[in-house]
C-alpha cells in the first residue's frame, strides 16, 4: 500500500519540475521567514528586550506573512502563480537588504519583520504550483512535498547563529540575498507556464471566489485547525531559541541546533501526512493528531528537566508537521478549483496562529514569571480542536465535512 513503487508512480503522474520549483521557492522563503527567530537571542541582547518585546520581535514576520497570504493567494489565481512567485522573491530580497544595511533600532527591526512577511506568503504560491501540476488522486502527496519546504527552518536555525558569530547578525541578512537570487532563476526555469489556465478560471472576479469560499462552514473550521497545526509549528520554531536560552540556559548555537532538529523532523514528515490522508481520509487522521499535540504540549507546560523536555519538543513539532500535511489534503478536497485563494486564506490563519503563540508566551511570562500558562493555553486549544474533529465525524457519519 505504501510501497516505493507507488510513491514513484505518484510523483511521475504530474509535472515534477514544477514541484521542485515550488519546493525550492518555499524552502528559501521559509529560511528568511524564520531568520529573525533564529537570530532572536543576539538581536534581543543587542537591544535589551523584555520577554514581551522578544515575543513581538519573532512574531512580526509571522503576522506579515498572515496578512499577505490572502492577497498572494488571490494573485496566484488571477495573475498566475509563476509570475506572483517571482514578484514575491523581489519583496523578500528588499526585506533582507533592509536588515543588512539598516535596522539599527528595535522599531526598525519590527518593520523588517513585517516586510519579511513576503517570505511567509510564499506558501500561497508554492501550493497552487504543486496542486496544478498533479492530478486529484495525488494532491495530498504533492502538496505535502511542496509544503515540506518548511524545512527551511532547519537551515535558518542551524546555520544563522553560527554565521552570525563570524559576520554579525546584520551580515546574515545580507548573505541571504544570494540564495534568493539563485532561487528566482531556478523558479523561472523549472515551473511550467500557467498561461494555459482556462480563461474562465483565470479571469473570474476574485471577490466572487472569496465570497464563495467564505460561504462554506468548512473554510472557517479548516482555518482554525491550521492555526493550531501550522501556527504551532512555525510559532514554536520561531520562539524556541529564546525559550531554550531563557528556560534552560542553552547558548545561541545550542538552541539553534535543537530547533533545527525539531524543524527537520516536522518538515520531513509533512508529505507522509498528506500521503496517509490520501488513503485513510484526512478527517479520520486529524483526531489523533490533535489529541497528541494537546498531550505533548501539556507535558511541556510542566517545564520538565531538559532531558525530558527535548523528546517532548521533538515529538510535538513532528506531530504538528504531520498534521500540516493532513489538513491541506482536506483543503485540496474541499477547494480543488480555488486552491490559490484557499491556500491564501487558510494559510493566513496558520500564520496568524503562529504570530499569537510567541506573543502570548512572552506576555504571559512577563505577567506570571513562567512559560507555563502560555504552553498550557496552546494545549487547551489543541484539545478543543480534537473535540471539533470528533464531533464532525460523528455528525457526518465518518465523512467529516462541515458543509454537509
């Protein structure tokens, strides 16, 4: 059922160079999106930030990405994902150049963070490119592979702290312009032209697409679920270096290495989530996913010794990555013709969830003196999501579609 031949056959069923281009676009963009999180410790030390200020600093790129994903998703449907993707890389390059040549105050760094939201909006380009390159039977796998490029977390968290010790954290921003330029060239070469989209699909009024989507209850439900899985993944990875430094005393390189390991496993498992969801049904798989996230986050909220906290963190982020693949398999089933706008809106919800997590972790630590309340709050939201999935399955007799 899950043989290598089956996997290879599935990959050959579509235009694999486009899938490679989508993956590369999101991989490099994700590196930039979480760059401030990777460099959060030295930046915070330079500016003398409080826990709340640290949380806002690493959350700003996530907020920028959330705000931009809807517009980029619409542009992917209306202008074409390929052209939109190239424009997006230009915006990301502008952000890293500002971080390199300017950003000498905390307020300027917040501005850089918001502009780096262009990188997070890559999600609404990569997924439409991958989706349109593959037939419906293999959407979960294709979307899972494209979205596994959140492994850019690994590169950012592992290399950025080490390079910053050689060139300073400003210099890391400048060096990021090189892979961005290479990515733009390869994306232009690999991704098939989307000029062949039907005239009806390409020129429909975007607000009609958006209104049609928002009339479906499943859109809001999937936004909530993705805010937990992807929001948890990106929010936790962004704030993890600061959490490990402040709670367990790890230095910037050690904290980055642990975060890179967690991000690697959470990224690699995402295609498996889509693959399993293709065969077992996404809604059926989501219940255990959210229950596991709730239990693991509750355990982390006990703030155990580092020897126990490390496997809990690895397990939590791995399950979140698996859940990301499952959720977007469900999205591709619900909105097969409007995957651009769907990935934009639901992706925005995920980015907004990621923005809130480090923000409330920092604010609640300022208020209570501990990370416990923020971690337990996320555990409670995950448990509520598990309950919503169980109710949906019960209401629809196993189909789990809230639109029925």
